[in-house]
């Protein structure tokens, strides 16, 4: 079963670098909070996985602009840490496909334990 989430902020909009340090943007914090809530409902009472796993992703962009799917990985992986997996070091992301869905841009994910 797939989890469908709104598109996460890209890595370019995930962190802000200042002289005082590096910080998550408000957009990233907000997206992670709402996605974390949906992920908890989707994952249920299962414990976070602490083993190698494959994260399969299908991306539905809002328009035809050129984008890199892998720019979505960091925010997505961080949002699901502690819910679906114990640490994102276990995650092997695979982007299966991308297409345009102007009415419902999103990312859909499936998790499979790697043997």
C-alpha cells in the first residue's frame, strides 16, 4: 500500500545557511509535521524499521518544468525517520517514475524490507 504525500520542499528550499548556523526552513518544518502525522496513520502501530529497506517513490509534478527527483529525498527521509524507519541511514531510495498531475501534485511511497 502506498503513502501519498504532498510534494516535499526540495533540498534547495529545505535548509537556510546563515553566519550563525544552518536551519530548517519554516516550509520544511511544516511539511514534515503534516507528513509525519499522515505517515503515523499509514504505518500504524508498527515499530520503526532498523534494517536496510527500499523506499520506492513515484513523483507527480505540478507542471512540466525540469526538476530532479532526488532533490526531494532529504526532506522526505527526515520526515519519516522515527515513524517508518529508525534512522534514514537504512533507506535506499528508488525513484520508479515521474509524471505531471496538475490537479494533484504529490509523491507516493512504498517501503520494502531488503533481504
